[in-house]
C-alpha cells in the first residue's frame, strides 16, 4: 500500500512538472525576429548588424530550433529549465549556448555574459 501511494505521488509530481514546463515551451514555439542587440563585451558593428539583419529563431513543439544568431542553427535543439528562466540551445554539433530567458506572449529576451538580445514574434 505504501509503495503504491509513493508511485502515485511520483506520477502526479512528474505530471505537474511537465505541464508547468510545457506552458513556457508553448509560449516559445513560434518564429522570432531579433530587434535589439545590447553588447556587454566588445562586439564589432558588422557582427551586430549581421545579427540584426539576419537574426531569426524558430522554435518547434518537439524541441528543435532553426535560425541565425551569431551563426546559423540548421538542426539545433533547445531545452528550458528553471521554469522557463534558462534556455539552452545546442547546435547540430552539440555545442551549448546558454541564456537567461524572459518569455512573454510577444517578446523574448535572451541574455548571457556577452549580450542581451530582444526578439519579437514574426
């Protein structure tokens, strides 16, 4: 009896966790255009202009991301942790790019030690 209660508690806890993470993921799923880049470390004008001109990210329900930040992501994956406050994007080679994220219905802010990027839904 005690094991069945523990198992049931585990299933309920896992379900709550997955639903809460899924809400943030649902807000993220879409195409986003970069509208602002705030450099925290020296960033050349050509790199900044490239990000602003070509910068777009498309997130899918199944955890994939495509687009362009400082480089192209053709078959990347993403994960959200800490209730959607941390976003990790891995490129096709598995290299992780870590960001603190603020996800709103029509605005996405990604921030790391190098820059702060603001995106809006396309």
